[in-house]
C-alpha cells in the first residue's frame, strides 16, 4: 500500500528520482553525476583545486579541495565522504554545498571520491576513507591545515563511512577526527527492522528496497569480520568518539538510524547534536532553495565553527 507523505512542496520535485537497481542504469547515473560536477557552481570566495591521495594499496585518488580565498595561515579542515549507495560518486549538490561551507566556515574541505562497488566491494571504500584521513592528517604542514582541527563528515553512505572511519581510528589508537558530521546516515544492517525501515519502502531518492541491491554488490565478498565498522549501530562501544552532528529526513528509511546513533552516543557521554528535519525525503539538501536546506546549511556551519573553535558572530 502506498503511503501518503506530507512532504514540503519544494521537495515534490524529488519524487521522480530514486537510486536505480540496475548496474547499467547506475553506470549512466554515475556518468551524469560526474558531468554535473563540471557545471555545479563554485563560490566566488573559494578556490577549487585538486590533490592526489594515496591509499594503502598505492591507488591514487584525485580529490577536489575547497579553500577560502581570503583565509590566511593554517586552516581547520573537513574531510567529506559523499553519499551514493556505495555505487555512485559525488555530484552537483556535493560540490555546491562543500563550496558554501568552506566559504562560510573558513575551513578547507577535501571532497573525497572513494572507490565504488561493484568493481570495488567492501571494505575498499572504508579503507580508502581511513587512508584519506591518515594521509591528510600526516601531511598537515603540506596542506596548511591544523592537525588538531580535522573533522570528517558525509551524507547517506558517506555518513556510514565517516562513522566507520572514526571507529577504526579509535580502535587503532590512531589520530582521531575532532568532529563527525553525518547527514541522513545509513548505520545499520539492511535487515534492520526499525519503524522507518518498515514504513519507507517506496520513498524517492532512497528506500528500504535498495538494501538488498547494496548487499549484493557492495558486500558481495562478505564482511571480513568487520561488521561493527560496516554497520556502526551494532558496535557495542561508543566511548572515546568525537563530538557528532547528525541530520535526519522525516520520510526516510534511514531516519531511525540517526536517532538511534544519537541515543547510543549520548549514553556513552559523547556530545551530539541531532537535527530532525520535517517534511523531507532522503537527500533533501539537493534542493538549494528550500528553507529547510538553507537552515540546515547554517546549522552545519555553526556546528563546524564550534568544533574548530571559531568565533560565531
């Protein structure tokens, strides 16, 4: 039975869009997303450049870097992992939003395009993100960033990777991010039976039906004993993690993932900010003109400024 969603009118435009469950269609979508990166607006106050990041298997990943033009000296940094169901890379909205945040916060942002399934199955993307954090933090002088003010973040699957990366770094007793910003993250197994997973099986952008496809193509080789990093909500230890910012969408099968993460982190004594948007679908921040998106951008900027110790005017 189709559910009726009281979505805000500006998000009705998202209704025709949903993640394909066909490899050929996904390939075409990824090509389209890459093309939108070229036409996406930057920001007149931000310089966009590129850096090459090396992974543990010596793969080279070209990464888009956003640097405020007026910023001087050593800057704080956000390493951002874009969403896309582990099968698609960044697109128009990722570039636009990263440029806006870099300008507003006064920080450097690395938009990191980890390797994608089905060619690269789990745990390649997760290892790529861990390696990217280590690479950037080890070369803080080269990148002119503050080694104590490097945050991670991501949307959807990127939020999964941000959480998994932070847990791995903690367990390795490695350098840690100062902050984690997760936007409508996927944090539990595809078989999770939370209310939002049961309800939102037909929503635009992403829904419960997509989990089986992701399991087949991203987790096709198994978990290698790393389930607690693949699905951070099943991890039993949430101590010693950085302050965290979480956003959720109301009509999203991942809604309860964010709420449960908030509860478990709070119980473990981690400082958490939970923002539950209303009248929204997964990926709502693709709609730039929405008052919800505008308000969330301000909240993200404020959260990052607080994490970086930047005075809020």
